[in-house]
C-alpha cells in the first residue's frame, strides 16, 4: 500500500484524481479517511498511523512547495524506513532524503 501525502487544497479536485491515477497499486488517501475537524496534532497522529500501515509514501507539491503537514508525513515516512516518492509532473521520483526549509 502507498500513502498519498498532498495539500488539503487538492482535496476533491481534478488534480487530486489525476495524481491518484498516477500512483500504482492500492493507495491510502487521507482525504475522506482522516477527520479534519480534530486538532492539527490529532489529524497528524491519524495520518502517521495510516503511513505506518503502508510500504511507501508518495507526495506532491503545489508549485514546488509543500506544507507543514506534508513535510511531517514525509519525515515520519523516512523515520519509519518507508520508500518515498515525489510525484512531479507525470512521474514518480524516488527520494532518498529531503531538505525542508521554511519560506517565511
């Protein structure tokens, strides 16, 4: 199984559907599974539990930028020794490490 980490701004959009179509196999999409009415910490704990059930994580960005939630999901996947891919354009690119810098 693969966890799909992406911006909440992509939820329920054609972009989300397109990106999902590019990820092979069974995909865990937090949209619709994770209760977004909880606190940020509770939301992320739900996401981390889903990531723990997966073999890999695929993440996408918005114009090359990822939010704090996606950054946390990627970090969690690396800590758990999951395979991580960056969905860029139409391709999945395997990522061995990532440098996360604040933009403010």
